C-alpha cells in the first residue's frame, strides 16, 4: 500500500475526528447530553488523561507526557507504514491508529484535554465516553490483531495448502 494512500486515510480520520469534536463543542455545554437511543447519548466531556481516564487526576504533567508518547508513536507509525507497505491490512490498521492518535494529540496540545462525546450505556452503567479518534485506534488495533492471527495461521499451514 502506498505511503501516500495510508497518510491520506489517516488525515481523513483526523478530519472526521476534529469536525465531530468541533460540532459537539459548538452545540453542547460541558456535561450537556443529547439522548439518541435507549443505550447511546451524545455528551460533551473532557478527559485530561489517557484511555479510561488513566492519569486524569494528575496535576497536568500528563498532558505533555501523553503528547510526547503520541507524537513519538506517530513518527514510528509513519516509519512502519513505509517499511511494511507491502502488508496491506497491517498498513490499513496503522493508518487508523495514526489518524486517531493525531486527533487526540491535537486536542491534548491545543486544549490540554481530549474531547469525548460518545456515551454508550446499559441501564445506569455507562462505558467511559470516547470519540472518533478513540474508535479509529480501536478499529486499527482490532485489524492488527486479526492480521497477526491470519498471518500466524498462514505460516503454520503446510506448503501444499498455501497455494
């Protein structure tokens, strides 16, 4: 897969993430909720930490630490996209992860927190709110796991079955 195609895919994910966050922030006030279904709301919330609000109770150092981690990961991903460009599914997964990482990195650097708004729940039990970037990272990770399992199965087959 060409590096340019992978980067365009990541930029599309980044644009979708930033556009949806902009819409939510311009439509809702912090904590305000729009019920959509019996298990899903749009709610404006902020996460100064990482996944599942990890480190969110810290005094602020996590903003720059997590930004450095995400920026470093983005650079490694671009390198890997170029190095493994013949591995299409692997590159697709990296493109999703890159787009999501850049979306949350942008928030973290410019706002000091990540904008979250997708709120799924069952009864009174809510999953931590998340956003398009988080979804893209999850999809990318799932594709990467699938690709890893698929490649492992292909390598374990006898040569006659691979044809």
